[in-house]
C-alpha cells in the first residue's frame, strides 16, 4: 500500500506544472525526446533524494536544508532567471539554446540541481509524507518501498512527457516552436523572479 501511495505521490508531484515541467517540455521540443527524458530523470532523482530524507525521517538532513533555504533558493532563482532569458531569446533549431542542456550530463545535472535548490520541495515532502502516513515507521523495508514508489511515479511522468512532446516536435512548425520558446522563457523567468522576491520578503 505504501508503495502505491508513493507511486501516486511521485507521479502527481512531477505532473504539477512548474518551471521544471516547462523546461523539460521545451527541451524535448528543441533537442528531442532523449534530452527531455534525461532532464526529467534529473528531477526524478531529486524527488528520490527528498523522498529518502522524508521516508527515513532524516531530520538532521532536512533541518540543514531548511536552514540553508535562503541561499539554496537564491541560487535556484538566479539559475531559473538565466534559463528563462536564454530560452526567450533562443531561435528554433538552435542546438545550444541553453548552456546547461549542451550535453546529456548537463541536462541531467541542471534539473537535478534546480530541484534540490527549491526549499519548498523538502518542506512539501516532509509535510505530505507525514499527512499520508509515509514517514518513517521504523521499518526500512516499508520506507524503501515508499522511496521506490516516488521515484518510479516521477519517472513514469517524465517518460510520458518526453514521448508526448517528442510527438509534437515532429509536427511543429518554426513559428510554433518560436511561440513556445517565448511562452516557456517568460514562464521560467517569472518563476525565477517570484522565487527571488519571496526570499526578499
């Protein structure tokens, strides 16, 4: 049962529209399914890490991350702003529209880093895991099944997104791709600005 709860939680969390959802979608359109999939796996890995922290009740780790939320949030916010501007100014067909996506390794690490530098993510995991009764119950087996469920749920969503965006890519015109670049760039930039403003308040 905990595995199924973790699976559903991981899938729904990944499916929630946000800056990384938009970034992975746009990367798939610009560079193909593999880039979108690898970028999504960076997010899934971060979800697995935070799921591990929450499921095993690693309060030392979660408290450290929460204590550093200002700097983590600032790094993530600035990076989002940079990606937003680069995406907004890019033209369809440019292979290096975003420097972090210039290789598969960087595509993966950029989304991994962006997810880990979002202070709200660890808070959401801890709170939701407690609410669903998924937090550590003293059983390593149960906690491991929760983490596995979260990871697979998140991964399933990113596979679906990469396949869907890849299908759209094959049927897109340069004009449509340019429009998507503008919308994606403005959206990612807005998320970055909002994150930075929230830190300043």
